[in-house]
C-alpha cells in the first residue's frame, strides 16, 4: 500500500500552506470517519509532519486555485493539486487513488509536464468503462 511505503521512506508530501489548508481539508472530507482511510491519513500527518512541503498558492474569486491559462480547463477542485505540483522544481507528481478526472485530463497534463501517478488503475478503468 502506498501510504505504508511512503511512511517507511524519506519522500516528502507537497500540500498547500496551512494558510489555506485546502488539500488536507479535502482529504479529511473524503475519508470515512473512523475508517481505515482516516486512520492512515492521521498516521501520515502525525508521523510525517516534518516531511510536508507547504506551498503557498493563490485562489481566485471562484474559490479555485489559480493556474496558467493553458490549464484552466481542469476541474476546479483539482486545480489546487496542480498548483502546488507546478510550484515545485522539478514539478512534483500528483498521486491519485480513485478520481477519474485525472485520467480524462492525461494528455493536457502531459503536455504541461504534469505527472499523475495512478494508484488504483484497475478501479479507475472500471469506473470509466461504466460511465
């Protein structure tokens, strides 16, 4: 499992700064309370707090992260992940578990040198096939 592997190594996790805290807040909103995912998220944040890279990003009047013009077609809620990724040198990869939006935008992201690592490819392909 990716989280366990991540905890065991020296990699760092890129998130928006705690001034906005949108990425961690989204993770919290999307995990089942008291479930395995919440436990892993808590473990990740408690153990690795010093390995978080906080990137300050700007949000527009629409509430979504600001991006270069060529990336504005991305789903609004996904923009914060791209915004923090492209502020890193080199760009940080985006890790995705189950969101099909990333697979649908694969070409646009690749054209802009943004890498998305799919953690649950079979699940995503099944969801896209049934859509």
